[in-house]
């Protein structure tokens, strides 16, 4: 039982005996006491003021005294207005540490067979270009959120929807057909997604040239964009694709296979994956069928031109187009089709879409439509809306080839990590293989942590140089402190030091602070799951290693002569290292044993 549970149950017993109130201990959530007040845990007493018919300060005094008299874990208390600040008996913290150390997967709640099934969609790439920095934030948030939700006791299915059809795909295909001269990824010596991205940029370049020439003849720019021969040819290619033209479909399949191989390499290096991948080329027709069902049942309506719409004005929204007059689908229709297939595949209890905040309105509409079409989770779907990520140089544009490619970014991060580590002497004495492994771990850890430590709802600026710093709130700082912990434990083993019974040791202030932070970890994981925020885990890991460094500086571990206290400090070091590894693992970040 955690210290929070002990206090919550004690307070529940107190209010029952004092005021005759049956309080559910689960509804009593102790908080860490603010630094300016004495105490370890704080409980608000306002819920019982009415029953007690006393001022909040008096209620706090009575509950606090009851705890001191009846709960061995409570040493003393103080009351500030309606807040009861509780000081835990110092010797009790040794017991808390023993309980934490005994748990193999501390902070992780395993999912039972009947646990809620949560599906998380992330990545959602287009097959006309490689993954870029924007995708990286999306993927890291989605992967981390999946790990956190699983750690909170949910069954989790990780999914991806690949945008593999549409005019943007045809642009790359047409450019390859026109100017590719049969080039393949192997011939070009490039990853397939990079090669296709080059042709997407080439199409835009040639298209702009055509538009410029037409404008020079006196044509208006908007008309020139519509009548440019390249765009007309791309539209014709899309029409032939939708008619399942064998030649176009064969070209599409070949080029998409190159892209998928490239995506897989990037995902593998990032350390992420999916349980199920869906493709828009499969889902858009399913969505059309579902919309037509809605039309038959009166959920949708048809206009005179043949287009199909949904009237959402009763929900404060507008009318939403679902099928064009020519019968073709829009993105909303495709999302409905994807939802239909997913619901057929899995008994989903909660659906979470990891998509940027520019799509907020889209998901408001989708939620309403799915609910009206009979999907039980539709009304409660979660749009995990995150802010955009930019570089100091400004925004990125795929058509102009100015995006920050995910693979290039990872290469740069690893190279910079090796350079900085070497300058600081952290790679001295290591083999080239060890240097390569550590550089990869530190470089990708820096990238992931920098993107995940920020509240996901906020826009952010990513600065690669700032992210690789062995001081401050960075991935490398946490990784280095973890390596320090593991070094302490290796040195202890070499000296023959073992963890023996330390239950009689009364921890000092630095030790208590660290133990209490460790005790907070399960509630931190729960809060990160409730609020869908990996940043909570990231900043907890930073706080924990900061506190460990202060403890390490003030409290000798290997030089401590008293065996029992040395055992407590070794146990603290071991539990801290395991908790840091778990927390960083929830973020998808590896931690090195040596640095």
C-alpha cells in the first residue's frame, strides 16, 4: 500500500468517527505539500466542513490530531486555512522504500482480460514524401501515449492510417513517369520515400514553370493553375486510378512499395511500430457505403445536384459535405470508412486520434457523425490535438522541398551527440562500437525528450543544439544521471557491498525527499494517462534525476561506513535507476548503462 493510500484511508476513518461521514478513500487524493509549508502530503478538508459544522481550520485540526493519535505513519501536522499538511514519521519512509523496491514493475498497472480497449492512431503519412519533423512529433506523442495508457492498465491497439491515394500521390507518379527514366531506390542509392519525395518536389517545380508561362500569355493566375497541362494530366491519372486502370495501378503499387520500405526503416530507427495499418485506398469506399446507409436512415440528406450532406446545425456546427455531386469521397468520408473497418476488427471502447490542432473542427464533426451512424465510442472519441513544431528558420513546406526530413534530422542528432560527448570527455576509453551505440542512444534520446517534455497542446520551437546538453532539462542530462546511478551500483558490487536490512534506519531529509518523489511515480503515470500528456512523465524524470544528483552530492553512498544506511542509499540508487528507466521507456527513450 502506498503512502498516499495510507493517508487517504486514515482520513476516511477519521471523518467517519469524527463526523459520521462515509468518505470513499479513492475520492481523497493527497497532494505533495508545497515547498513553503512544512509537510509531506496535503489533504483538503473542505468536503467535510458542512457535516462538521465547524470552520475549515477547526476541521483540519481535528482530523490532523486523529491521525497523529491513530495512524503510526503520521508524525505531526499543521493547518493552513482549509489545507491539512501532514508530516510522515521519518522512520516510516524506510518501509515505503522497501515496498517500492519489492515491486518488479513499479508504477505499471497490468491490463486484465476485461480492461478497456483503447485504440490510438498516429503517424498518418502520405506516400508522396518522406516523414518529416512534424511527423516526428506526431509519432513520438502517439507512441508514448500508447505506452502510458498501457501502463495505466488499458489494453492498447496502435494504428496508422496511410494516405495512399489522391491527387498528391499522382503528382509524384506522373513526375517519375515523365522524368524518372526508370530509376529505382537501388539505382539511385536512396531510400524509397526520399526518392518519391524528390519527384513530388520536381512536379511542383515543373508545374510552377507551366503556370508562369501561361500567365505570361495574359491568362489569370488562378485560371493558369487550373489549365496547366501537368495538373490536367495528374487529374486524368487519378481518374484512371479510381477506374482501376491496370497500368496506373501497377505503377502506384510499385512506387508505394518503395515508400513503405523507407517508412519501415524510419519507424525502426525511431523505435516505434503499429499493431495494425489501414490504407485510405481500402477505406474510402467503405466510408461511401456508410454514408449511403446514413442517407437511407435519414441521418444525411441529398441536394439537387446529387451531393450528400449532414445537417449539424442542431449541434452548433454547419452543414458538412460527405459525397460530392460526382459521387467521390471527401476526407471525412474516408475517416468514417476507416472507423467502420476498425470497429469490425476490434471491440473499441475508446478511440484516440493523434492529429495536429489545425484539424480540431474536423474531429468535432467526425465525432458527431460517428455517433449518429451508431458507433458507440463516436461521441466520446478523443482528438489528441497537439501544437505545431517549427525550427528557428521558420515553417516547412513539402512542395518546395524545405521540410526537415526525419532521417536527416536523426542523423544530425546522432552526429551532434557524438561530437558533444567527445568534447566533454564522456566517450574516453570506449570502443568505436560503444561510441556508435551511445551516440545513437543519446542523439535520439535528446530529440525525443525535447519534443515530448513540452505540453503537447502548445506550439513549440525545436532547436537541435539546445536539445543536446548534458545540463538542464534535456534527455542527455537524464541519461547521464542514469548512467551515474548504474556506475555506483557496479562499483558497489565490485566492492562486495550488498543491500541488507535497513528497516531500522531513520532517513535524513535528502533521502526522504527522494523516497517521496519515488512514491509519487504511480500517481504521475495515472495523471499522464488521464490528461494524455507525456510531458508529465518527462518532467517527472527530470525532477527525479535532479533530486538524485542533490542526494548523491550530500549523502555519500559508497563511502558511507554504516552498513544499514549504506544499504538504504544503495537501494535508493537502484530504485531511482529503475524508475528513471521505466519513465524514459514510457517516452520511448533508451538509457545507457555507461557514458
